[in-house]
């Protein structure tokens, strides 16, 4: 609507008075320590923008009540954002293929998920697939983003000096955990599990006394972080014991430095001969010192379900038959508990953390991190709606109510408040299970599920405390894959196939298999990638990087 020039003073006074009245009726309501609760219709005097449809790509299952949330969003924002959101959900591997296809063909996408652990983020930035977003942060035109994403957070998530991602995290680490059936553990006469020996004892007793149950149900990544070595106290090595730990273009090179941290000694990976590790600092100066956890996975295979690489077989598993869910995280146990108790109200889960013993004991400075966000959003260069997409995100993070709507659903239906920053589930919570780590997770706005057991709540509080972390070496290094993109495109797909088998313990002679695969990777360009990693990392150190 265009405003016309009106010269009658009396009419101007009426309009001015009406605007004052309407503004007074829209006063902001702040929730203590949570973020402002601004109503959806934020400006009655601003022009309503032209309608726009934003295409959002995420992975996983589409929440059953997603359309209900989108309808409420559109009702709240019709006069201000006038935006329709088109969410596309796909299984992760399918989403990954679609994402890369659309990047290469130029098909428009307005917002999508990417993260360091996907092994694509830094490559895609170096290939020029994602837009720089610097101008949208610390900007008074985007007050929601300015408040929710302070400068220190954005500085630690820059790539090559620029902002390409919207960081998503409620803590720097969601500790990988096994959801142990508390009721089964108690029926076995065992105390709460505190050590890895306790864990294997529990699994063995389940095999002996509950032969109809699966001690440890896993998915395609196996028991995530099982047996991963801990390098705390070492500033002379950065470990990458599995694919998701890669910080070098998706190829998991572990990189050793000189004691003074100024020279790269070498880069080695899965299946390399011990000679590649000989100059690494002890105790990491052999292949098995870093990658023996694949052997541990073979040993644990007897505890697992038959077809962990089949999503159909995993979906068909009877939840009541699982003596533990061995591939989850601390924050994921709450949903698992709800699924379990719908089948058996007397059953319950409790957490067993898979990190170091120091982490299980909640010691300070026991979690290594780069202070990168675990997950993030990006806007492809193909989007024609960048300003409108960022306005939606500004709206999302400007208000606790807005944030709650997308992360938890409709209050009173899908969840209820519990205190200032907590929430509880309802019978209809399963109708809206939104993957918050793909759009909404935030360190001060994401509520804590208060129906968790006391131990899980203590772990969650520990994980949100910055004093629980120590900084990993080379945390600011960003590998530019452009010069070896061809080699990475050849090596990474076959390495991923091998990784799935190794992570699930499916290959008994894992070491021979890893060596055979490594020889194939070398014919496809592994050593060319290795040389580029060493070259770029040395340049990073020479420029003062740590």
C-alpha cells in the first residue's frame, strides 16, 4: 500500500494519534533471561512486503504436525513478513545427494542445513556455494539476530574471515551417550554404570539372562565415539579418529605438530602404515593408537542388532527388545524414554556417557572443542531471497515465543512450560518432533527438558558450562579444498562406504580391510590431498595460527 500525501493538518493529527495508540498496545514483554517475547505483528505502519515462498532443506522425518506450526506462523506474520515456508525433509543420505546436486546445477534453495561434521561445509564454502552473511549480524536492522548472536560467537564461527553460517548450538557439545535400560540394570542387581568395565559387564549379563533382548542397538555410525582416544594435554596433535572428526576436507587425517606448535610433522589416516605415524608424539605414534577403536567395535559386534546399516531393519526393531539404545546423545534420551514408556510404562532409560572417564565424572576442561557450533544453517548463492530469509531468522530469534513455536510446537498441546527455562512433554509431543539442531538450537533460548532424571539434568548443566571445555589445537584452521576437489570427490565416497563397515564392526579383520582400502584411496589421490593438507597447515602456522 502506498501512502498518499495529505495536506489537511487535522487528518495528520488523527493518523499520528492512531499510530501512538496502536504502538502503545504493542508493548514488548520480556521473559527474564530468555529473550524478548515480541508479538508477531511488529509494525502496523510499515508496508506489508510482497509475498514470498522460502524453500528450506532439512533432513530427517517431517514432524506430523508441521503444517499446523506453519499455519500459525503465517497467521502471526502475514502483515509483517508475508512469508510462506516450504520445508523439504529427506533421509540424511538422500538429503546430502540432493544438496550437492542442487549446488552443482544452480537450483534455488533459500536455507539449508550444513555443519563441519557433514564433511561438506568447508568444501562448499571454498567452492563458492554459500553466501557471505556478514552484513546481517551486529546490524540494528536485524535486532533479533544482533541480540541472539553476539560478536564473540560469530567471530569464532567465521570461515576465512567472513560469516557464512548461522551457528546453532545449545551447548558446544551434546555428549554422545548410551541410553541404558534402568529397569533391566536393576533387575540384574547392578549399580548404576560408571566405567567401561561396568558397561561390558552389563551387556554380558543381558546376553546371559535376557537372550531375547539386544544388549546395544546401533545405527549406521555404530556406538558413536566408542573407544575414541583422548588427547587432552597435547597441544602437538589434532586427532581425527573417524570421518566426522575430519577437519581436512572430509578426509580424516590426524595431524602431528612439533612441541613448539610451529611445524607440521605429518598427516596420517586410517589404514596408513605405521611408518606414517613414527614421528607422532607418544602415545599416538602408531596406527592402532588412534584407530584401534575399530577393533573395539568388532568386539562389541556380538551385542548389536543384525542389520545396523539397513534403515528399514532399524525402523522395524521392537523398542522393548533393546537393553540399550547405543547411538544417541544426552539430549536425545528424553524422546527415547517417551517412546519406551508408551510401550512399557514401568521401563526407563538412564545415560552412560561415551567420552572419557573424566567426562563421565563431569570434570572441568574435559571436553575438547574448537568453539565452532556443532550445527549451522547456510544460504546458497542460488537463493534470490536472502534478505527475506534473514528477516525470517531475525523473527525466529527475536522472541522466546517465536523460538518455542518452531522448536517445541504449540504450547499447551505439544509441550508445557516448567519454570523460566524448562519444559515438559505432553501426550501429543510425538506429533511434533522437530530437529532443533537443524534450525533453532540456541544456548539461551532452547529450553531444558525438566522431566529428565537428575543425572541427565546434571550432565546437561555441565555441558552448557564453558568451563567444561578445553580448546583443541589448530581450531582456527580451515582447509581450502579447491585445489584437490577432484581427488576428494574420488576418495571421500569410497572412504565413507568403508567407514560405515568399520564404525559398525562389520569387518572382523578390520585392520587388513583398512590397509586394502587405503591402497585404493592412494590410487585415487589420497597422497595428493595429504600433501595439500600439510602445505596449507604449515602456511596457517607460519601466519601465526594455533
